[in-house]
């Protein structure tokens, strides 16, 4: 059975096609500059990369080209072979605690929640509607980034704010990266042979940490929006909220200007001048003190959350690193784990240095045998989670 996993952006469309239930990747690719001049798409199949330039008027056109390419590349003989299409949606609020069929009502809900994810939810709606029009026979499923975190207890998802802000305006902690955290939770169950107490560190340019107990999320670092918790590439993470009103008054900044500063001009970029960790590492090597400060702040915030969740879980069966930096940053992992020595974490430097996405070993344990808490590197796979959830509605 062939399933498509789709992640639609406002001007992009990423996809992977799977043979299920084998979870074999048949083809993957990205359409870019949809609705913008200079459109193009890339497709990866059988180790080959194909790139074509084409004007992409809208998401429907992108889907039509995608389906034709699947036929031309003999991935499918006809559109009807696509049994299901899974769609990523960032924000489902507290309406959805699992993936659901993309009914008209669900699509309306996603659209109505656009104010909670203005860059992502409208794009998801565009993708879903385009796909349903091009492949109407398929089962369309929506997979929400926020769903996995809906198991948090009230004391963890509510803010100490006027109650009407929650009841009337839906202000609460939602979290993000839920599909990734869910994937790691399932993977670690196989490794540990139980539903353990996990601290999952999804660390990339966007970053979040979750505390997982008995297979469900009990807390997560991101909040009402993804700009909470950790210091990220261009996001500030946790700050004193009064700063916003202060800067509005003193610097005469508008709400939009403040939001832009918090999300696009802060984080590692603000401290070091770089948002990419590879650039920061290079700058540190050349003696750049701002880069070193950014790294120290970045690591400290991660350690703070790991320690917090260790005590909240009353112990920990494993710490897991995933996503771009988590998977490919042995230097960052070592800095973090050395600061966790007080919890009995003992790094295996050789194992840590030999695991990364660009090396032969891409996953495994990176702590010594006598470490009181084992730490692992596990590559995340949000696309396969979307495919699994979609397949579950069809099989």
C-alpha cells in the first residue's frame, strides 16, 4: 500500500512516498517557491537527485506535477495506487489529541486556529485542500504537532494568568515537535523494552525538550507558541514577559516589531551573530568570545530543563538527543552531558564522537556502562510517523 507524507508550507511542499506497512521510502522531494516566480522542485529516488524548474502557481499545481512525476518515475502506475495522504498540521490546540481524518469540519478547525500558528496552519489547509482535489479517492489524515502533548496535566499546561485568557482566548501551553517526540518515545520503547521515563531533547534551529512517562508526555518546554523554553537559532526562549511592554514604551516598538525581534532576531543569532551551530563552533575555535557565550547560554538552558524534568519524573531511564544538532553535534552533546555529571551521567567520548548523521553510525548509546542514566542519539523521523498514522486508518 502506498502512502504519501506531506508537509505544506506557505510557498513549499515537502513529501515522502512510502510502501506500507514495510515503511520503505520510495521517493522524496520538495517543491519550492509555490506562488512565487522562479519555482522549482527536487526529487530523490534510488540515490538519484532530479531538479526541475517550473512555475508553480499554487499548491494544486504542485500536487498535479507530483502525481505525474510519480507515474513517470514508475513509483505508481496510476493515481489510484495512492491509498492515503498524511498531512502535517502544527496547531490543533486542545481540540485534537490524536491524528484524524481530514473532514471538512477538521479543515475548518485548522483554519480557525490560524491565529495560534499563522505561518503554518493556513499553509496546511492549502496543502490538504489541494491534495484532496488532486487525489480525492485517497484517505486524507491530519497529524498534529500538538497532539502528543495533550496528555500534560493541567498544572503543566495552564499559565498563572487571568482564567478568561484560557477560556476565551485559548492561552495555554501547547508545545510543538510532538510528532518527533512521539516517534522517539516509540523507538525507545523498543530499545528499553518498556515504557520508561524519558527526557527527549529535540535540538535543532528550533528546539524543545519533553518529559515522557509511561509512553505519554507529561511536560514540554515549548509553550503557547514555539518561542518558549530553550534558546534557539533565532528565538529567545523563556524571558521575563514584562520586557515586552518595557521595550514597547522605551523603544516605541509595535507588537509586530517585538514579535519579529523575539522570533527572528534573538537566540543564538542575537548573542553571537550566528544562528547556525556549525558557524558558532567555527567562531569558538577562532577565539570568538560572543560565540562561546552563546554556546554556554544554549547548553545551560538545555541542562536546566533536563534537571527540571529529571526531578519531575522522579528519575530517568534515558536521555535522548535527536534533530539536527542533537543528531549531528557531538561537541554540543558532550558539553551538555559533562554538566549532567551531578546526576551520574558519564559520557563515552569515543561512542559520542562516532555517531552523527554523516557518519557510519547514526544512532546508539553515548554513555559509559557505569553511567547512572544512559544517553542515546536517535535520528527522528516525523514523516514515517505521519505515514503510520495514515496507514492506521486504512489497513
